[in-house]
């Protein structure tokens, strides 16, 4: 089993179970043309996000890390007409690319892109009463994943979901001696959740066009 196999399976899944229209394809192409890193979720992963939005009946979504807007478009399309998605992006140039793609995809009325460091944006969201959120997707700077998760736990309704992407880190999640700060952050997140009755969580390892990684998904229990 190798990367070519993983990519081939993703391609088959994409060609059979998924529909990538001009809005989604265009978001990826525009982002690549603008020089954004190609680190957005894969089409199968994006469809999973979309299904989870529908399964929890989400109306309010918060996303950490907009990038080119691909995942925001997918999740926003699963929202009802009165739904809202707020997505946080640290880099203004990324946010502008994302805004244009989100508008072209027809979900501009449901999505608000906010620019600036996420940790600075969170107190503002609290002051505005933007929550409680039904689903939170964490896909930003990985060192701060535990901080984002901790905040989200207080701002997500019981029965809602918090999803943290890229937690397996190519397998280094299982290595206590790995010195990488992002890996240490993901290990700390798991350790912090051990025995926390407020959530029921698990981590799923994945392979695909994006290589070997995985995501943590947590159901907020509201205890």
C-alpha cells in the first residue's frame, strides 16, 4: 500500500459518490493560481463534513482556518436558508481569495469571513453572542488546536460536534518523544480530553490524496 493507491481510491470515490461542481472546482483552482498551499480537505473529507452538518441539523457553524474557502462552501451548502457560517482566517490575502470563491459558489449570504488571529477573534464572538454553535471545524494553525478546542467546548451546544483536522500528523501522534510543536499540541489535546465528561470523542486515522493523517471528532455532552 502506498500513496499512489491511496490517491487512486480517493479518485474513484470522487468519481462515483461525489459531485464537484464549478463552484467547488473553481475554489480549488483559484486558490492554487493565487499561490495558496494545497492543504484543503480532500473531496471525500469535505463530503463527510457536509454530511455531519446535515446530521446534527446545524444552523450555526464556526470554522477555524478558511484558506481558499473550499470547506466553507461545502458546509454552507448543507445549511438551511437561515443558517450562518463564520470562518476565521489569519491571512488577509487568503481571506480575499476565499470571499470571491464563496460568492461565486452562491453561498455568500450564509458565510462571513473574518480576518485576523483566531485567538483575538474569539472574545469578539463571545461579546456578539455568535454562539452557541452546532458544529465547529478546527483546521488552522495546529499548535493552537487545544486552545481553539477548549474555547469551542464552552461555545458549542449539547449534541453539537467539534472536529479537529490533521491530528494524527503522519503517525507522530503516537510518538511521545516527537519534538514537533504541532504534534505535541495534538497529544496534549487528547490528554486533556481523557476523562472529560463534557465530551465523547474519538480520533479516526485516514489515508487518501492528502496522505496519512486523521481527525478528532467530539460530541458535546453538555454535562
